[in-house]
């Protein structure tokens, strides 16, 4: 066992380890780390315009263009397609 503790594999495994809260089970460790926690109020820097810019920036993706193409190809209006979409995905 001592040989594994001093190996290069152990060194890199320790470097790649994510900091976690003590006394958590393996299942809890999968669901909790620093990246998944909400940002504390004092570290929040986004305002309303940041969210608007993010929304506009992500509205033009391959998925949305594909969806628009399907709407036009099927001959539906936007609201008809959304009604159909929400009925199917309840």
C-alpha cells in the first residue's frame, strides 16, 4: 500500500481531486461540490443586461435554427408549434 501512496498516479489523483465537505457519502459527493453550489450573494456580479445578453447570445444555436426549420417546413405558425410542443412534452 505504501508503494501506491508515493506513486505518480497517487500524486495526479490528489492534484485532480475536488475539494468537498467532510462526512459526505459517495452519493452525496457526486451531487455536491463548489461548482454546483449557488454563488454567494457577495460574489454575484451579473445584472439584468448580462442575462439579456446571454439570452440573445444563446438564442441563435443550431438547435433553435433546426426547430425554426421544422416549423416552416411543417407549415405551422409559431404559436401552433408551441401548443403542439407543450402538449407532447408534459
